[in-house]
């Protein structure tokens, strides 16, 4: 199916476009050939909200930054660590 719909399409085909978004995840909405909005599935939106929530955790972001800069030292897990 198409990944872009116009405002006019949305007005006339909303139920079908919602079903498409549920299946495919994202639909660009355009006006005069320019993207003005996105319709996203519940699954995608939940993922976005979870990511935003994690990014607000300052301690987690500090650890991510340390990892990216190579300051985190990893050690192998033993069988005892997995239990």
C-alpha cells in the first residue's frame, strides 16, 4: 500500500488508512505535496513513549554516555551470575 496520503485522502478514507497504519506502522500525511503530519500505530507510539521515558532517566543516560566513550568495563558472566 501507499505510505503517503493527502489530507483529502484522510477525509475520505480514514477507516481504511487507520487499518493500514495498524498493519504497516506509519503513514505520512501531506498537504500540497509537503508532509505535515504522521499517523503512527499504537505499537510504534508505545515504543516512542518508552524511549522518551528512558531518555529522561539521567542515571541511565550517564551510563550510556560512559559506554559510548569506552569508559565502561565489561566482564564475562559466570554460571553463578546467570542464576
